[in-house]
């Protein structure tokens, strides 16, 4: 397992629970993953060192968690030395690394998405914005850890976003080109799709909470919580999304000459005129993964193994009739400046159905668990009802002691209030 966040901790636990009882290694891992897998101090962007580690340990399958090693070509290098890998090759990872590239593919293949224009010149971008109605969406073209999207409600906000990206260099090379996109109105959701060529399996639906504050206020983050299933995606709507978006997207990627064996994360806006694509990511979502995997009644290792080997045709996934919610516990101040090294005390015992997945954690010199990132923990609860899962998750969050902990109090409220 490559990576060291909450998503990777969830994947490690699910893979370790496989009937094959595999030996699970992780690089670099974190303080929590170290209790569930053998960790190696190799960073996720050290491609050649990761390949050497996989060879030295005679690894039978590599699962890549984050996007950066995929963009750097880790899957390509592993395939070149004969090691099976679940994760997109660099050509496929470009779908996440460049929003402009993805938009071009969506338009070329007639897949529903918002109209957009591309700019590298700030003056040209501002001239376009001056005659464009608001709200409008300004997106940094490249990778920005989930923070490169600004929904501008006014021309002043749009101008400020253009300045930050194209002139002030807020996102470095990732923001040297921007996509200015019509703002789609509706409800946002996402699908995780395991893809192997033109074969695919759609995982259970989920909804993420991107903004830092309750009521979806404040700046975007990497994700502050998620729940599954997303009931707004009815069976009929899911069938429509599969027909209009999932199947055409998978076929479009193959038609572009990309040999894709990994996760296609499809961000969607459910508009009044039907679902439209907001973005593609090329790895498991975080924190959606933490809410989706506990609901699987299938062997995740078998699923990913088959996808990596081009043997996904005919696979049938089983899902438990349950609800899951993941509440992200972050360091106060995230996604801006936040403290590091604060002690964390976890409850000695957890209620049935609850797990704590670690993300930005480490051990200090004395062995104390401490904060080491913006998103620190993910508290996942599974229950027969969403309300039950929410109650379990928040009771556990309240029992965690950390001087700088922060978490939203309304994860799942949108769906509960709809009923």
C-alpha cells in the first residue's frame, strides 16, 4: 500500500481482512497504519525507491493510494518490472493532474459537463469574466490537494481567484493555467468506480463535505466527512448516471489510448437537467473511501487484484444493507495554518461498529501519539440507520482528547433533514 493518510489506513484494514490473509506492507504509512501493517520509511513520491522496495519484498500486488505517485509514473515503472499494480498509469493520472485535459476529453466525447474556457493570461481571464454572469467557478489546472477550486459569487471574488492563481502563484505550477467554468447548480455527489480497461464496478454511493464549516461554509478542504449511501442518488438516477456518464467515460478513456486499471473518481453535480461531470480523480476519494469500504461485503483484495490483472469482467459486488459515516477530526486552523505535535489521547475502547482511522499522526520521541497534519483522524461508524451511525461517530469524536481538535458537527445532516 502506497500512501500514509486516512484513505490508506482504510484500504490497509480492508485488504488485511481479506480471506487470503495477506502480508500487508505500507510506505510510508503513519502511526495508526503501523499497528495494522509493516511500514517502511519511503515517501509516496519516491518512485524508484518504491519500486526497489516492492522488488526487495517480493510484493505480489501494489495498491497506490494518493495521486502524486500515479502522476509521477509509479504504475508504469512497476508494470515495467513485472509487478502487478492497482493504480492508473501516468497517462490516466493526467485526468486528475490537468482539469483542462479532462474537460477537453469530456467535450470531445459528448459527456455532460459545464461549459468552460482556459486561460494562462490574467488580463484575458479578467476580460472574459467582466462579461460573464456570476456565480462562476475558477479552477487551477493542476493538483492542489483539493483546494484549487473557487466558487466565486461575485466578480470581485472571481478576480481575486485569478490573481491568486495566475499572478500570486498560490498553487505554483498547478495554477499557471486556470479553467473558468459555468457554475452548475444542484447537489454535489461522487462515484468511485473500479476500472479495468472497458470493464468497471461502481462502488456504493457517498457524499463528501468539502467546506471547513458547518452548513457548507468557509474554504474548501480535502474533505471533512462523508456518508454512504447517498440517498439522493436513487436506483433510477444511478442507472441514468451509469448510462450517460460512467460507461461513456470509461469508453472515452480507452478510446484515448489509455490503459486504465485503477479507480476513476467521478465528481458529479445533480442539476435540474440531469447529472453533469465536475471532475475526474484517478484514485480512491478521501474521506469517501472511509465511509464506502465498511459497507462492502465483498473481498476488496480480490476486486483490486482482478482489476489489476484485467480480469474484472463478470465480477459481482456485494454490499451490506447498512449506513456508514466518517467524521474527519482536523487540527484547528486547517486548511490554513495549524499546530503540529499536539498530543492525542484516543478512547481505550470503541463502541461496536466504530473505527478510528489515522491520517496526520506520528509518534514523538516519547512514543506519544501526536498531530502531524491538517486532517488528523477519521472516525467511521457503521449502523443500521444513518442517524445511528452519526450518533456513534460524534460520541466517539467527543471522547477524543486533543487540544487542537476540530470537526464539523453536521456530517450527514443534509440527508437526515431531507427525510
